[in-house]
C-alpha cells in the first residue's frame, strides 16, 4: 500500500522533500508514494502540478487533516515546527520534520513527549548529512574498530550566508521566530554527525558571538538576537574529547561541514564540500588514503553503478525518505526521531547558554 503525502512549505527544503518523494521508488523500488497535497500560504497550484501533487492548498491544517494523507513533510520556518508536528501526530500521521526540531528546549521536550504517546507513528528529523555514503561508511568503520578506540573529534560547520553586514534583517535573527542562530541552522547538523560517530556528550563549555549586532530593515536598523557563531569544548561519555565550531558569517565558506576523528589506530577525515571523498589513515601507513564514493559504500549503487560519478545533496534526502518509508512499514526504525532530536536540542541549547561555564549533560 502506498503512503499518502502532504508537504508543507515550498522553499529550499520543500523542493528537496518533493524531489525525494518523487524519486524514492525510482532509486529503491517499491510502490511510489501518493503525493496528495502541497500546502503553502500562496496555495501554489502551479508548483503542485510541477511537483506532481494532486492538489494545492493555503490551509496547512486542512492538509494535515486530509484522510488520504499518511505522512506529513514539514519544511516551514522554525516557529511553525511545533504546532504543525503536534497537529500531525494528533491526526494520526507520521511526521518528517526539518531541523531544528523547535524554537526552544521546552518546545522540543513537549514534541518528544507527544511522539512518545503515539508510538505507532514514525517521527524523523531532517538530518540528511547522516545519509551520505561516505558518512555511512565512516560510521561503520568506527563501529567496526577500524581506527581503534576513538580519542577525539574535531568538527566545524561554517557558511557565509550572513557574512555581509548589509544583508537585511529577517525572522531568522529573532528568538521568537528563528530560535537559535548558527547553532540552530548549522550547528545542530554538526551535533547530529558528532553524536552518531562519538556517542553521548557528558559535558561541554561554550561561547557564542553576535558578529553583526544590527541589520538594516525598512524601519531602520534592527537588533540581531541570536548567535552568528559558536565554539565549544566537549567531553563525551566515553571519555573522548572534542572541539566544535560553527558560523554563519565565515567569509568564503559555503558548506564547510568538516570533521575528523582521531582513534588509537587511525584517523578519519571528511568535508561536505567534497562529499564524495573520505580520507582514512591507519597506523603504520605513511599518510592518508582517499576513499572515493562508489557502489562499495552504502546506498550509492541505488543511484549509479559506477564509482567516482558523484553523489549529491538531494540524493541524501532520497535515502532519508527511503528510511522513513521502511519505518512506516514496520521495518528498521529510522532516526533521529523526536527522542533523539531532543538530545541534539539539549546540546545546542547548552552551548547557547554556557557563556564559558561548564554544562553537564549526564543524566539529561
């Protein structure tokens, strides 16, 4: 039986979700989902037709309540995440929600509690960088002990979309509508990768910075409320240590999601701007070996049989969509779900409030 889909939002990630729903059966087989309704304030009939949806609406609540809908994709601004996700869960729908999970930690806790009260419904957060073949291969290497005991993590996620001080003020720069700044937009992705590779965080010490304190608006300069960048030192529950940095004002950086893991027997290095390369060093070798993405890594062959031909950002979302469908059919659970997402939120909110003081996350 095919899944009926409602997609809310038509921006960058809305289009990404639409392409994933359209392409998942082509890549992985199975019954194609039914694209029932596309919801956006503009009631985008032309987009609905172009993206393959049966109808369009300006009423997201009607889309959620539609009896033909089984799963709701939510790709709206952050302030709408909680009401939309909770409405979908209460309507008996599965939920695929873009990150960050919510504006506040209290909101994320409430959402996780509601999801726990609906165990028959799948929740999945859009941490798509966990789905690249190179990352999946690296995760398997860590789990299999290829680099020995993990000792340290070094991670950076930098972009420059807010580097220009003349960039107009927007909702993203407020606590009420945007929530956290660089931590909520970029840093949460880095945390998702970090925790998947290294396990839980026991303690952290962080600082944040607002590099551009005001932005121009039609009403004159307006204050930027959330952080442009953040730095943290981390101790994992395993005893390993880590460093973390994220910025939305890093000139020249476009998608520098870069990390490395030091192990007792080797090192792994990855950079999202070079998504098809994983660098591996094993003890005794003179340097690093480049592992080029290909069908020997997870999920690559579903898109292309030939190594070195490239895997991209949108393909990650198709893999994520596949995982969601499998979970709704009683297969392997997918994640991060809302419970795991709450842990990510706890980490980034601890970074936002640390102000240079150690914050314990053990038992959180």
